[in-house]
C-alpha cells in the first residue's frame, strides 16, 4: 500500500501548480513577514497559527489587487454587456487555496511557507468556510462565478452578506444539533467594505397616485452596505467582483419626533433593521413564508438594481443623451440572471424604477424588463415553490403588489384572447392564486417577466415544459431552454485532487483545466497498464489520506482497502438516504447469517445537514447513526462493513471526501432531483456512480455509456404509472423477505434498544405515506449493489471503468454551462483576451 507523500516528494513532483521561481518565493516570504508585522502587529514569538493564516491570506490577496483594479478599468473602457447573477446563496467555501491555484501561486507559497518552518496545509485548515448557501443552488452560483471570470465575462455576483451562514452540525447521541456559524468572528481578509456605495432600501409605507405620477411614501429605510470579494479567473489576470450587501440602520433610525424620550431604546432597536442580513435561512428545497425572508429577498434586489442602474448610467457609452434617461439600450448592456425565484422581485422592482422614477412608458418598461431578465428553475417539488401571501406584500411592498396585479392583468388578458372561455387555464396561469389566503406565485411571475426560462438538466427541462409550466410552454415554447449544470474543474479537480491532475497532465498536457472536453483524450489510455496503475495508486493515496483525517478528527478507524461507498448531500426524503440505510441493514443481515462467507468490505459514508425544522430528515440522521452504532460494534462483522455519518458536511469536507470515494450514490426517485452536481464531482474524481435515471445522471450515462454506471430502478414513466395505479408499500414488504426483515428490525427497536419506538415515524412513513417510493426501488437497488461488489473484486476492470468515466466527464464543466448561458441567453461571447498583469504597462 502506498504511503502518503512526504513534503520533499510532494515538492519534487511535476505539477500544474505553477513553477516556484526563486524570486517569487523570496517575494512571498518578504510580504508574509511584512503583513505579520504591519497588518497583524505580531512577531514570531507571539504569533498564533491563525496569525500565520492571516499573514498568508493578505500576502496572496496583494497579488489580486492590481489585477482586480485593472479588470474593472478594462470593463469601464470597453463597456461590454454586463452580466448580473442574482442569488440569495453563494456557497463559496474557503478562498485561500482557490486563489493560489487560479493565480498560479501555489508552489511559490508552499515553498516560502516551508522555508519559514510552517506547513501550508495546516494554515489552509484554519480558514473558515464561507457557508452562505444550503447546497446545490448556492454552490452552483459559486462555480458559475469561477467560470465567468475564467471566460473573461464582465460578470458580477450579487447576494447577501449573512453574518451567520449555514449552521454547523454537531452529532450528539446520534441526533443533529445546530450551532451558529459565526464565520466572521476573526474577520474576513478576502472582503473589502465599500461604504461609499451604501444605498437606501425602502419597506412598508403607502402608495400615492398623484398628477406627477405614483409615489411610494412614508417608508422605513434600511441602508445596504456593499462588501466586495474578488473572483479570480484561472491564470488570465481577470478578477471579477462578488458584491454582498449587509443591512445597516440609518443614523436617525427610530429617533423620529414621536420617540424623543427614549434615546437608548431607539439605538437598541437598530438591531431590528440590521437583522435583515443576520442569518441564512437553512432550508433546501422547502419554502418557509416568513416576513424576514421576504425582506431579505427585496433587500438584495432593491440594492442591486440601484447599483446596476448607477453603473449603466455612468458607463462611458451607456447612453448618448447628457442626462442618460434613455433606457432603450438597457437590455443591450445589462443581463440579469435570477437564480431560482428568490430574486423574482427584480421584475416588479425594475418596472417600478423605470415607470415611477425614470418615467418610462409602461409598455416600453415591460419590454425592457423582459429583455433584461432570465430565470433559472431549480426544482419541481411543490413544497419548494415560493407562494407569498398577498396580505404580507400589501404591508411590506404595497407598490410592488400594485405592479404585480397590473402585470398579471395584462398577462391574463393575453391568455383570454388566445383561449376564449378557458377559465380553468386562466386560473392555472395566474400569478395570483385565489383561495382562503390569496398568494403570489413567484415562479409564474418569473416566467412572464423573463425572456428565457431554463431548467438545469435535460430531463428536468423536459419536466418543466411538460408539466410544471406546461401552460406557459404552450403559449411561448421559444422561451424555454435547457442548461445542464456543471462544476468548476479548478476547485473540484485541480485544487482537491492534485495527484490525479498530475497523472492526467502527464498523458494529455494541462489544457484540460480550461477545456475539460479534452479529457476525451484519455480514452486512448484505457488499456495502458501504467496509466491504470497510476490512477488506482492516486485513488489509494486519497483513501489513505481521508482515512487518516477521519481517525485524527473523529477517532474513527476504517479499513482503507474497503470500498468507500459515499452519499453526501442535504438530508431529504426525495434523496432517499433511507434506501441506502436499507442496503446497509441488508448487508449486515447477510454477514450475520453467513459469517464465514467472504464479503466485499465496505465503508458506507453518509453525510449532510437536515433543515432544523424538518422532523423526518432529523429522524433519518438518527437512524443512520443508530445503524452505525450497532454494525460498527458487532464483532462478527469485523472490518467487512462500517457505517459512518460524516458530521458537518460542507464545501471543505467535500474537497476531502470526494477524491477518496470509490462509489457515488445518486439514488433520488426519478423525476425529483433537478440536476445534482455532486454526481459530477464524483465522476471527474474517479468514483463510479450507482444511481437512478434522474437529473444529470441521465446525461452522465449518455456520455460514458450506460454500462459504465450502475443504473437501476424506475424511470419517470414508471413512477407516473405507479402513481396512477396507486403505490402500495406493504405489497413490497410482504413480497421481499430481506426488506421485511430490515423494516421489522427498525420497527422493533433492534437499532434503538434504549428507545424501541424511536423510529415508528420513519416506518409509518415508509409503509403508508412515502411520496418517494423507497420500497419500489429496493429490489433493483440491492441487485445493482451486488453488481458493484462483483466489479470491485476485479480492480483492473474497475479502474478501466473509472478511467472511462473521467474521460467522459468533460461535458460537466461549468465553463461549458456558462458558454451556453452567454451565447443562448445573455447574448455575449466569452473573451480569450488576457488582461496584461499589473507589472506590465497597459495596452
């Protein structure tokens, strides 16, 4: 078994991480010492490891600044169309290593830090994750920022600077316990506050219809303070900006005439305004209609649109007339991409600015708005769709409610003219849902207010067209597109799996890092014995490293030659972690009834967070930990089977576990996972996939060949047929003895002897109201897992499949996805121009 590389060996390796020139190394050391002294005000006698991390972060940041300023100057001079990616989530993870990778500084920093007697990896571990997202949607936004910068697009990410990101997950007695994520406690070296661009955002108040036009008056004002974070492209000297808004109370907040006496109370009440950017809502694929969340959604939209319009007006060629009131060219200079419906208020807000403030004619304003905005749909689950009570809007955003009513009337008039007498169609297509509580359907608002609507994988886009928005598709089929998601190969290959990158680069060169389709060239080496051996060796090293990490961090000892079988994602019924549990129990029962038989050893790792209010998801975590408790302590199992719950799954943990995985579990019920992106990360890092024909799995199977994935279970058509016929879980329970046994064990308290009734809610759900039909796929899943075992016993054939998967993963780069958005939606071309670096004169 290969031992992990020593520091010296790591340094000698040929590597794509940038040559460490002696000058660079000396410069990094000098800068590091200067920051330790002048920025952190410490010397080597009293500096802590955290001080060293900050000194290095500031050193690396210095290399960004010149490029950042120069990129923005370049955009001002060229005045390209600008892309605004609006998202309530940006799940960025750590920044230090990503910045070194994209600037080609990694080896210089590694060497300099080594010469200073420090360990780079140890310093990298000190950085807090920027956990400003829940899962796929927020991480996709982060990958997109990386690709947009790498492709030289004039792009800006706009979101909220949450003081507390996604909670830290602790497991206590097998249960999830949430802890606040105070990620800014020690400061954030990557952000720059920009108080000079602070903007007012209005709430509440009332609407006056005057002869001079409409006025929104008597509002409460909250200030939006921008914090800018640099987003470097890969070795192209482009540095874009992510601008996150923080809520500040104005200085006269609550000190108006009526509050004269209570100065102290008034100052304390500033917190009420500033709560807007306090905390990320921890729900994934679930809508919680809280007023604070609606405030967050309007806050980011109102601040961002003011910023967009300021930049449009002051741009060199924004407009010909001196006062720049001509908005004709706005959609030629601005593209706004809505990441799900969360920033949907951009549509009525842009209308409000154009009509009420810029005095643009209503129909003209509507044309401009539609040509500017585009909407990405991320889910088909009904409980995830945003439907805000009209009463809440009436109070919080009265003018926006009027505008939405007017837009809806226009929309329904058009539908009524095309389908006379079809009242039910009008009801289905209305932005306003009638009922005991009138609601605003934000997805419908997005569809009517955008020029393009896209899904995030082919199968999902088909479902969007054929069911979710079928009526809208019938009306305007040209509006609907697919843009299959992707992941950035910089973070998800170069940064997290340098060993694999080295063996690939040795065969096909380095260009695949910015053109992942070049991985196809690896097909020529599928039967090359040295290459097969090298790929297997890298995987084994990654497994040893992760095993060592688990042992050091969680005191868990695992068998590094076992199959690392991994399912990491948010805990949700539709993702079917329960199916994985049933397989684990089935394997356990087989080992117990045939203890002398030989089994393929497995370490089943499951990780992910449950929304704090999602009872069933929390029960699923407790079940996983309870199963692990029994299996891992049964002497007759030995190291043939382990079940591990990976605590506090987050971006930085994904970077460790994904390169070490042998098997990737993507087992959602067909038709429920819009795309998935974890599936792509595992594929490019040399894990094989067991999965259903759902989300991007469908396209992965198409790219690599279905026979090179472990595909099982119902397809969308089968699920629909089963729905029509009626799903009867008990029938499967009665027919399948191993399923029967597993359910009885969960139900009887075999896995919870202290509290035998612990899992009755889980069993009751599975037996009587399981929307996601776990039992219907159990038999096919167990059989498919048997095929996984068979192949794993033939390491050479397994590795050949791995190579084929890696070679066919090129489509799933976010560079490809962003090129498609750019050409098909935003009407811009990626630019290969390399801006000259700060040390060279400008053109």
